[in-house]
C-alpha cells in the first residue's frame, strides 16, 4: 500500500516549495491538493460537518502550487485532489494538466470531481442540476485534446471545431484520471476513470463498494482513500486499497513539519 498526503494549501499555510521536499524526505509518494476558486459570501449550500473551515476561503490555485512542488522534487507524484471541472474551461484545463505533466516529468495525477457548493458553480455559469453531464462532457473533450493532433468536440455544453492543443502529456495516453466522489462516480470511472478517489470510511463498507465498482466497471479499479484513520490501515490493506492519503491540516511551516513527522511515524509502522 502506498502513502500520500492530502491538504489545502493557502496563503497562510506551509509553502509548496517547502512542503514538497519535506514529503519526499519523510517517505510519502504523493501529494493531493484541494481546490476552490472562491467561496460566495451568501452561501445556502450547507457544509456537512458544521461551519465551513477557514482554508476553503483561501486555497491556492492547485496547478500553480503543484508546479512549485514539482520543481523542487524528483519522485513525488503531484495530484489535484480534486479539480472542480464544472468550474473550469476544458481547453484551458487540458493545457494546464498537460503542461504540469510535462514539467514534472510525467508525475501528474488528475483528480477530478463535480463539487458540492452550488453558489460557487453558478458563479462560473454552471447550472448545478446539470453539473454531472457537464463534467462528463468536459472530460471527454479534454481526453480528445490530450490524445488527438487535431481535436474537435461537439456536445451539449462543449463545442469546438478542430484545434491544435499542445503540449501533449508525457504520460500516454494521458495522465491517470482519479474520479472523486461516492457511488455516483462509478459510471464515470467505468467510462474514463483510471482510479477511484474515495473518502475514508469503514473498511468493510469500502470493501463492499469496491466490489460494486468492479461490477460496474467490469474490471479491477485501483482505489485511493482520502481522510485515513490509522486504526483503519489494516482493514484498507486487506480490502486491496492501493493508496491511502493522510490529511495534513492547513498549518504554518513549523507546525506543518511537526505534523508531518507524526504522520510519517504512522507509515513507518504500516501493516
């Protein structure tokens, strides 16, 4: 089982250029960075765990942060976790993903999802009622931009005549696509996903969901679990989870490094 970190990087947190080497030095193999373009002042969509945490309001652009991390590391996989594709132009996002994959030497993972803050989506011109169809169509368009010399797409939401879009990703046919979400993500994974980016939960429940995913996708699908508790590691290993992500709180540099030391001690006694 592999071990990575998921975190919100902000203007108040440890800097990307310090975080990257610190993760490599402590034996972590990946970092997944969260995204919110903004948070509306008047928000009716409830946060499921009470008050919306401060870091949601202050996130760095994930592609800028991950490029900074990639530039000071050699082995660390750099991942969006997750990029909100319903809030992103697909042509621009396809170029950002391919560019990061190029400058990192093929270390990019594209974690994607549809998001949950309806007011945030609306500010990007997205109707929350159709966000699933929009996300799928934008992903199909991006895959064409990554894989075809003269790409074109004509759909309900995305429409462009043949275009050249470079660079192409280093990884072929494109960087792995990790689809975030619950069981509603399974159809997306079956169509175009490489892996499932699941939220932490009881290992036995996750094992049941992994079985359902295999039936839906008609293949074995690697699973990365975010929000891991140390007491669940053995259960995840037995379920066949590929990677677990420990949550690094959004902290200033000195505090973040101390927290990483604690988390690294946990992987040193991994099952």
